């Protein structure tokens, strides 16, 4: 009888251990995701850019979204890489334009784009 009780206790402890292992794995995964998000936030803080991303998509699709934006700085087309060299402290204004308004304002430049990021630099920082 005692052996049966001990086996039952051992099985219950094993079940609890498995549950705790699963919880630990889940917490470790959450921690990794938080660490990754913090690293991304640090990159954004260094550049001074706000990245508009659709978190319902997988990780790579936000890169595709960024690649399909038109960046205009003082009316000049720029790449995302060129944008990263501009300190956001030098921005006088920044607007996001999309849909019909985007096509009306920017015509062929905006054709096939998901949106336009329009930045106006402070006069003393224009190149």
C-alpha cells in the first residue's frame, strides 16, 4: 500500500516538474522576445526614428513594409539608409501621407508605395 502511495506521489511530482519546465520555457521565450524588442528600441532611440510596424505580420514582413515607403527630405527622395544618417533633432516637421492623399500630392513618385514619410529639416541643418 505504501509503495502505491509513493508511486502516486512520485508521478504527481513528475507532473508538477513537467508543468514547471513548460512554464520556465515559456518565460525564457518571453524574455528573449522582450530582449529583442529592447534592442530594436535602442536602435530606434539612437537614430531618433519612429518605425511604424504592423506587429500582426511575421518578423520579415516589416522589412518589406519599410522597403515600400517613399522617404522625402526637403523634397528629395532618400533611402532608409540615407535617412538613418540624419539626426531627428534636425527635423522641423515629419508627416506620414498615404492612400488617395499620397497619390494626389506625389503622383508617379508614390505609385505602388504603401506610404510617404515627408520630413522637413530645420533651415540651419539643410545640406
